[in-house]
């Protein structure tokens, strides 16, 4: 939405904002769902019983087709291969390892160059993301690809948990559904076309949360979906208020990792399971958590590599996730560095749920959201558990590292936070990070990014500094 349209939308009274949201929802519903949705979802469920060998064959055949399309019909890749040929490079583009890693900056610089010949972007669904750090992406997909993606979501992001798009549901996402400066309810819109109550993540201050909770009851919401950090903020206040949750079937977390302390609070507040999901706007990877706690990948979406630099890492070892499109053949991304760090299980065992889908052991967060010890060892966002597992009186925390020997802790204190709490927080961080200056910075609230996500860890250590420390370590 352009800034002019956004200002116009936000100037509307609340009933008209819901009407506008419903009109937009009707357009999205027509793109996402059709008469084929149920059969596509049923086919996805059937594929969950495929043996690993069958999945391997299917992926290899699909990968060969995608690489052919990319090398011959996608301007960015075609020109790159033509330039290599002029230099005498005879490497085969049929071999995935012969393709270079695609960085996000190349995609941002000229996104239309990634749309295949014969596809008209004006007749495709255009997704404009604000990006985790405010750097946008422009993405396109056809109606057929879009519906296949949402059929997978219907099967595995809803169907696994006994709910569907036809149920009333609420979402805590990144859209500016009400003006940020607004301090009186409603802090939501009702999207009638999609049975969706869209709650604002920008209005989760403790004094406002009770209005969100009451809206869940008033709109008879059956399940709740949203950013993990936003769900956690809602749950914390629900627990403080001793709020009696309406009968929800499930809470579904997306876009951010789920930590144990968050799962415990959300499950206790809403008296139902919390299920983790993982996916991207680029449609190159997706996964969902089964009721037995296993994060199962969707092999139809992308071919995955886990690398350290340009070398594969062993299963059980964290690495950068590199994805190749298998679903979206009209805008294929080949060996795309997503920016996430993941771990594949070292010795995967058959899951008790009976599904034969491959697994992810964990999604450790974004590569630019890692903390480092003084000798350059990455720690990841799980270190936040030192705050919440100790049940310190803190509502929200953001760790900002600007130097290898310094961490700034920006926190929203809860009642009971005192000098001893601060000392305990510093001590716990230093126990895990080593010799490190810890600066405590109390704030009234922590900002969300342009897309509504909350960055719990921000690393501002210059890449050259990290590289130099790692080089010294490897030479020493």
C-alpha cells in the first residue's frame, strides 16, 4: 500500500477500515483459494507418507526442470551464464553446485530480472515486503503457484491442528491496521472475507492489551496466529490479569523462533497447544510443527542446503540456509541465501506422528541477529532464555551488540524490577558471554520493525571485525 493510500485508510472511521480490509481480503481470497484448493491440500497430506527415496527422486526431477527454466528463460541467470560462456567457462548449469550463491542485494537491485520470460508481472500477484531491517523485496507469483502455496498452508499450517480458513481466527501481524498513535480501541479490523480479526502488533502496551483479549472473545475467535514475540506479549498480560481465555483450538506461531519460556507462557495463557511454523515470502522454504514437537519441512517448496561459507556442514551443526525454488517456477531463486541459521538433526528418527517428511532440528535465527563472544563465537537468540527462564521481572528485552566486548540491554521493566534484578541480569549474561561490558538501558517500550516484527537481538559489530577475529582464531 502506498503512503498516500495508507494515510487515507488510517483517516477512516473504524467501521470503514474494516470494510476496506474486507474488500482487500476478498481480492486476496480470490488469488489464494479456488475450487482446486481442497484437492491440492488432500494431495499434500497423501505425500506426507512418501518414503525418503521417493522424495529425493521427486526433488531431483523438479530441480532439473527449475534449473533449465532459470538458465534459459530468466534474464538474470541467462545473462550470467552467457557471460560465463564468453569467458570460456563450460561448467554445466544442470549441476546445482555450479551456480553461485544468490545474495538478497542482487534480488533487491533488479527484482523483475528474476521473472521468467513469458510471464507478465501485471497479471501476477505482487508481494512487496518491508524486510526485517527495512530493506524491501519485490516478489511475484502466478495464481496457480499462489494457490498451491496456500493449499500447502491449509493442509499443514491449519489442517494438522484441526482448524481451517473457514473458522474465525485472529492474527497478530505486521500490517498497520490502525494508526500507531491511536490510544483508544479498536486496535483491530474485522476482515469478513477471510473470517479474520487482524490485531495490531503496534498496540501491545500493557495498558492496551486487555482490549485485544476482549476482542478475541467478542469475535468468537477459534484460533490465534501471529509473530511469536507478539503472542508472548499478549500471553504475559493475560496471565498478569488472570484473564479467562475463550476456548481456542490452537495458537500458531510464525516468522520468529519459539523459545521454551515463550511456549510455556502462551500455552498457559490460552489453555491450548502452541505450534511453531516456518516460512518465507520468497516461497523457498516452509515447515510446520507436528503435535509431537517435530518441525517437518515441506519438500515441495524448495531444495535446501546448509552451508558454512560455501561448504556443506554436517547434520547437527548450525549453518546458513541456502534455498532453491521448487514451487515458484515463474520467479525461481537459485541457491538463495535466505539469511537464516538452521540445524538439521544429526540422527533423525521416525516421528511419532507417522509423517515421513524431512525435519529441521531448529531455526536459530537470522545471521544478522546473532550475538558473539569476545573471540567471535556466535551465540544466537536463545541466550534470551537467561532472562525469562529465571523469571526476572522484565516484560521485553532487546540485546544490542555494538562491539565484541560490549552488550547493551534495552528492557521494559515489570513491577518488582530493582537494583538486584539488574545485577542478576548482568551476571547471567556475563556467565554465558564471558568478559563483556553489559549496559542496562530501561525504556518504556521497544520498537517494532517496519514489518511489525520485534528484533530481540541486534548485532552491529562490523563484519570486518568479525572476519578478522575468526581469521585469528583459525590461524591460532
